[in-house]
C-alpha cells in the first residue's frame, strides 16, 4: 500500500514530485471553487436552498420506505418492539451534517 502524506492526504510520491506551474494553477483554481462553494452554502440563499433540498429528500426517502413492502414490515416490527424513529429523517440529518461539515 502506498504511503500517504498526512497533511494533504495525497500519496507521498505525488507530494515528493516537483510541482509544476500547471498543477499548481489547477490546485489554486480548485481551492478557489471550494472557497466559493463554502461561501455560497453559508449565505442566506444557500441555507434556503439546502433547507428545500432537505425537505424534498426527506419526502422522497419516506415515500420509498412506504412504497417498499419489506421496509414497511421491518419498520412495523421495530414499532411493535417499542422503537419509534424516522429512518428518513435520520438519513437526511446525517447527510445534511456532512454538507454542513463540508461547508466549514
């Protein structure tokens, strides 16, 4: 297994090679786009878009769960055992947490 540079997360042999101007420009461009995305996500409009995505994703996941007979049965078994939860809500919250983490 190739060794990994702990700072960049890239393969060590990639880091050890001299960085050419084109590669450096591409990396700077990627960083600029990442910074722009972070700013967009943090904005009021970005948050509104994320909230709409969250709503639609939750509705779709719940629709898929309810449309799948096996999922309904498993959910009913858990409910009968006294466990109440929303699998769709849990999934969406975890996904949105990842988005928020990415935006920091």
